[in-house]
């Protein structure tokens, strides 16, 4: 698990130009899961809905954003010198509360 408040502060300092996406894979997954790129950008730049994060390996972080009581958006990302690299888009139709217990 990572320090949630520290990650939120780091994300809040980012600008939209600092976000890079793993194209075309990211867009294909988002379309397949009926997502919206604008929602991803909004949640990353304004991380009030970030409820859980962990470091998957030496450089990949997984962020979980509360979308509703029954939906959670999972974003695997990499912090780099240029900003944030978003690997893929995953929408989970499960309560986010069960993950953080």
C-alpha cells in the first residue's frame, strides 16, 4: 500500500499536458468498457475520489477511484519525468469499500 495523501498531492500538481496514455491500447479498453477519457483526466487531476492505491511492482502504481457505490475505476499508471503514463482503463462493477478493508 502507498501513502494515499502523498499520492493525491502529487496528482493535484499535474496538468493535463503531463498525462500520457498507452495508445491505442488505452482507448480500445476504454471503448470496450464504455468509459470516458474526460472522466479519467478529471479524476487524475482532481483526485478527491481516489480511495486506494498500491505499488504493483518497482514502478507501476494501481489507483482505485470511487465512481459510485457499486463502480470502481482502476488505473495502472507509471510516474515518470514527463508526468504520468496511464497504462490501461479498467472499470470494476464492485463496491470500492470491500477493497480497502
